[in-house]
C-alpha cells in the first residue's frame, strides 16, 4: 500500500529494498542518534528481515520506504509500529540531504495521521536521543510532550508521547 504527504511518497518495505535500508543503517552519521553508531552489514540485514516480518504481520504495524515525489530519490524510512494494544511508536531516519528542510516534520505528521486510519491507538510514542535537538523540536511542534528520560538498549533515551485526544490540534 502506498500513500503520500506534500512532498513524499511512502510504501511498505519490500524484499528488494534491502540495499536502500543498508544505506541508512550502515552510516555512522545517520545512526548516531538512533543506535550510537552504524550497524554492521550482517546486523543491518538481520534488522531488515525483522522489518519485512513486521510488514507481513497483520497487526497494522508497518515500516515504510520514503521517496521524494518529484525526484523519486530515496529519502529514508518511517515507521508506525504498535508497541502495545493501544500504543504505537512512530519514528524516521532521513538521509542527510533531507535534513533541516521540514522533511522530519512532514514525515512525523504523516505518521501521526496514519494513526487515524490504523487500529485504535490511544497513545503515540517516539524515542529519541536526548541530544538530538532537531528531533526534540519536531516532536514538540507535532504536539508530543516529554514523558520520561531513561535508557534504551544501553543508550540515553527521551520518550515523548502524544495522547490521541491531542491529535485534532495538529
């Protein structure tokens, strides 16, 4: 299934998209605020198989390949993944060429909009590196508030949340 936002198109990752995914996850610069460093090729391939399994499951979670509508360039990934019965996590990773141009906000708002057509999610969450000021600003612009500071997989983590009643304010 494909869908769109102002400048971007989204579709669930497919098996032949593995090279695109590896571009993102094997880059230290892109993964710095996600996992602290790039994944190895074998780690990236294993994670891509998990993405394909998420997309094949019937729980309405999906991880999307994101493309520029005009140029068809690969922009990055976006995700909408259920983490509980009434909670979903949104997130994204963008190629550096698309940083600081509003694409992070566009992707985030589109993932929030997906919650309206997906299985009932009363709360959306987003996990970010507390030092990633750009992502913090995007989440706050989209109505998320800081829920807690902690760690995730041994790395510092800020968990932001958005209660569904707040979605109509976007």
